[in-house]
C-alpha cells in the first residue's frame, strides 16, 4: 500500500505539534487556519516558509499585522510562553530555524506591554487574554 503524501495543512499542523503557533490552543486539520507570518498585503509570499497554523481567534487578531505589531499585544508572561514554544519546536526538529526567526521580533530596548492588544477599531482582542 502506498503512503499518501501529507497535505500542506497537515505538515503545518505537525510542525507546531498540533497547536496554534501563537497561543498553544490545540488544533486539528479541520479547525486550524493558515496564517501568513508576513501578510500578503505587506509583501509576504504564499510559500510554506511564510505560513503557520493558527487558531481562528489568533488569526483574526493578527489580521494583516506584521509579527512585531501582533506580538506587541503579548504580556511578558505570554511572550515567554510563546518564545519557549517556538524554541521547543526548533529543538524537536519540527520547525526550521529560518521560520523561527520570521516569528520573532527581538528588540530588547522595548519592554513588552502588559495591556491587551487593542484592535484597529479599538476592540479588545480577547484571544490574547484567554488563550
């Protein structure tokens, strides 16, 4: 019996160990959404390297923000969990170091805010607080 080649969605989900790359919420191929790390509206490509799996809440919250703008809404504790999750995925050989770098915005001179990210229209994006 021939092995079926995994779909891109399956590979993306496997790459993040079956969870949202941003908040760690468990996902399935059916519930995951594909997020472009660098939004297509800001010059990002449709290449595999520029895609990750995200929950609907995080994908909606990120919208067309670049990674730095999106991560600005993460509290210090949430940011540490995010960074640790990414480091673990690289250590396990699931995620490439190149993709890991795209998902970071190391700028030590700016502290991470403790307040929730406010959306474009001023609405609080609850996923950042609840996930």
